[in-house]
C-alpha cells in the first residue's frame, strides 16, 4: 500500500535551532513513525518541488509528565532533517520565518 506525501510529512518544526539550518538548506519536519528515509525524501520532493540530497532521522521518545498523583508519557514521534542539493531552490514556507 503506497502512502501519500501528506501522510508522511506531518508538520514542519519551527525552533531557533531548526531555523539556523535553513541557511545551509537543512529543513526539519515531524514525520510518520513508520516512514523510512527514501519515503521521506520522495514526499519532500513531491510536496515542495525540490531536490533532496540526504535525510537524517531521529526517533524522539515521549517524556514522563505528572499531573498531581497521576503520571504518564507524552507521545513518541519521529523527526527528519532533510538536506537539499546545492542547485535546488529553497522551500518558500520557511523563507518567511527568518
């Protein structure tokens, strides 16, 4: 079963550290936990019409949170740092953030 690009790329991650990477054409996204690097690269190329050089992924575990006597974990998620090729154009969505 093929996945849609919108199902793989869930949302962009907008933090100070991730915005510093945009100068080097590195963009950070929250992605589906089951997606692999090849699927992530194809989804970014399809959604933003850019060329992907490489993809780094990180599994982020949920953190322990307490509310009074109750405690539980936040949801685990997967982060992808996508590096574009030198001749590729930038992603316009991130251009307005800086």
